[in-house]
C-alpha cells in the first residue's frame, strides 16, 4: 500500500505528486506523523531536497481508515479571521 502526497504552492496551484510505501496495518495518525517528520527534515518524496514550502495533501488509497489530511507548513498558515 502506498501513501500519496499532493503538493500545492501557496497560491493553491498543484505542483507535484509523491509516493511512499506504508504498511496497511499502521494507523493513519502514525502515517501522518511520518509525513510531518519528512516535512521537518525537508525530505518529501517527489521533491528535491531543500525544496520550497508546500501545502501537502495526504491520502492512503485502500487503507480502511483513509481520509485526506492537509498539512500547512509553518509560516504559510492563513490568518484567523474573527467575525
């Protein structure tokens, strides 16, 4: 089973797609932790090292508990709007 990572620029434009193999028995939270570690280390699959910051959408098609998770890199968080 493999995780799919979709990378988006801060403008929302798609940039690239990367993949990495996962054990289908692992919990989604553990897979997301792996992605977070990859973001911090700057070693995301499908991107060159020392890449720019991207929004990362993670899915694991075929995993029994799959649902998309969006990671927003530090510094690109949207401003909170108080109404």
